[in-house]
C-alpha cells in the first residue's frame, strides 16, 4: 500500500496549492495521504474535498514546538510534532494554534519596530518569504540587508536576538501532545534526528535521540517518524529498535513493505492509519 502522510502545501512552507498536491499524490499512485502543514489547519477542508472519491485522506498537521531542555542534554532543542486523525474543529487545538499565530505575529511586529527605531525602517508585510507562506527570521534579515546594504552589525544582531522570543511564542511539547489527544488524534515525533536551536537545524546523535524519546514517552507521545529519507539505514534501524524498548512502551508499530517504503500504524486503532514519509 503506497501512502504518504507527510506533505506540505502553500498553506505553510510548501511550493504548491493544496489541490495540486492532492493531484500529484493521485497521479503517483498513492492510496492514502495527509497534508501536514506547519502550525495551521487551514488546508484540511480543501484537501479532504479534493480527495473525495480519489484517495483516502487523514487529517494532519505539524506543530513547531518551543525549545526546552531535555534530560542531560546541554542545549535546549525545538522538536516538531506531527498530529494525525484528529478533529480539526476541536476548540482546544484550534485555540492553541490561533494563540501561537497571534504571539508570533506580535513578535515580528515588535522586531520590525525595533529595527525601524535603530535607523532601518521596515514593514513586515514587505518582507518576501523564502519558504511558501511561512515568514522566517532569516527572511527579515535578508530583507534588511537587501534594503540597506550597509546595515550595521548591531542591527543585524538585533534581528538575530529575536530568535529567543520567536521560539518562546511556539507551542510547548506538552501542550501540543495534549491538544492533539484532546482532538482525538495521535502525536508523532517528526524527523527525530533533526531538531532546532534558535531556528538553526541541529543533528542529534543516537544517544541524544534516546534521551529525548524517553521524556516524550512520559508526555504521551504516540510514535516516531523512523523512515525519514535523509536518515541513513543505521539511523532508521536504531529508531525502529527504540520502538521495542519496554521502558518506552510506545504504541507505534513498524511494518516493512518491499518497494513501497514503510507502513506505520497504531495498535490501539482498529483501522490503523498508515504512513510513509517523503520529506
């Protein structure tokens, strides 16, 4: 069964509209899919409507979590949570995402005012986005440098300093998992070897992944993304092995399917959701 439960559209940082993504999935012979746009549910209705009679559809999202310290790890890390099979009208989940959007917009507005006050007037609506429709701190820096080639290092450092406020505007891991569960869904740790510190990608070692996963299990995580294409075979094998550790007691199950990738589901669900990530 060829499926893809990790896709992004122009509702977040993808490059195609929802309908185009569904069309591509159908044309590729995919039988089940989920759109997992970052920190938004805005594309779910369109995706469901476009999938009707053509391809099985499961609700999805990918939540950018606030940085936190994990066990003995020395640096705080931000993880991404994939949510599946939830009610997108759930008031708790909707309110959580809406509040995150408002906090993020407020931080960017404060940043624009601070940069303007330092002598380099900018407006957030004028900042080109490099990744779909998700504004990133690097976009603001690129815009300032393009508008003011002789920008001072102090102003550049001012922009960078807002990374802390932006990550604090994100949803905590605990709140993200709880909201997905409240909406009737399952929470999955996305691309476990890749986390973020001040929006810079961090590559974790196996021991670090294990430490973080044990804490996530205590918070109620339902599964992990093991077959991420960027991971090596040894990394994938290690992640698959983690699912069988008694101390974790994760309900995820991995099934290897020749030529079609990995199909993944949950023991508690009578009709499992199947998953083969492509990003």
